[in-house]
């Protein structure tokens, strides 16, 4: 259970609102070949990250809505790698996915903003994590965002170094 201070949910919602704009800033000047660069074959390329973020916002929102609607619902587990293959993240259009992310994210934050205090505290069961409140789910989304924002920044920096060595 999270310990709250008066502005914590506002900070959380501000962070969630900011992610699409931070992605836009991080992707400024991105070249096609850079979108496919991945120095770690076990992790997504930038192209795949953007498809993943746009895709998962709908999953996150569905999980939150289910938790509000049902009593301690079990959440469905997804194989992220298989989903990336099924939805062909590797051949997605980075800019289309960014637009979709900008379109989807307000649905998440608007829904969260409308929740009562009791609804923020409703519980679900995540198969890997265990029992989680809606607030913990929303915090997980923000942490997921931060992980991928950091990844995009790191990949872009690594690509720039890689290109400078080739030149």
C-alpha cells in the first residue's frame, strides 16, 4: 500500500500526461535506421518501443476499468514478446504509433482523474506481482513509461556514438 501525501496523485497524473510529449521530444530528428537500432537484442528497438507504448495504454486502461468494475479481479498476463510479434511492432510506423500514444494516453488520465478515493484503492490481482490497488497500477504505468523513456534516450545516445565511430 502506498503512503500518500496531499499532491501525490496529482504528481502521478502529471507524469502520465507528460510521457507522450517526452516521447515527442526524445524522437525529434529520429532517422528511420535509428528507429530500428537496438544495441541489446533482448530489448525493443525505438520503433518497437513506440508500438509497445501505444498498444499497452489500452491494456493498462482495461485493467484499471476491470479493477473498478469487479471485486479483486485477476488480471490477464500477456507475453510482451509474443504480442510484439503478433502486432508486428518491428514494422510499425514510429510516427503513427506516437500519434496513437498521444491519442490513447488522455483516455487513461481522464479516467483516473474521475475516480473517487475509494476507487483509487480498489484491488486487483496481478499474476506476477500479486494484489495491487488502482493507484499501484497507475504507478506501474508511470514506471513503465520511465523505463521506456530512459531506453529511448539511451538508444539514441548509443546510436550517435556508434555513428561517430563509423564516420
